[in-house]
C-alpha cells in the first residue's frame, strides 16, 4: 500500500477538509483520505498507483493550492501489526 501526503493551502475549516476529501474520493479509488486545515495536509492511503498530476488538478479544481507531494510505502500499524513479520 502507499501513503501519499499532499501539502494543501487554502483549507480554513472542517468543511474545507471535507470538500477536499470528497473531491479525491469522487475521482480516485482510495482506502482512506484525511485532511487537516491546521497542518495544511491531505493524506491518502491507497493500494493503487494514482497519477500525481491528476491528484494535483483535482485539488486545484476544488479551489485549493497544492504544494509538495510525497509518496511512501504504507504499512498498517496496530495491535496485530506484528503478525505480518511471522
């Protein structure tokens, strides 16, 4: 799975966060998406390759500015996370 972190400027409240999340969910199949207006960050968890330029355009079309985009391997952590290592 992948974790994609996107700097998003222009979110002012929880409704803005919801607007960004819904815009992404409408155009992409993702496991999870969360946005934070205080951190100016949207985080996407997916098991598919997402085109970065299309992600950027989707957020900009929703009315927000996009900064850096970082992709990394995501491993779910939790109480049973150790089972993958066995």
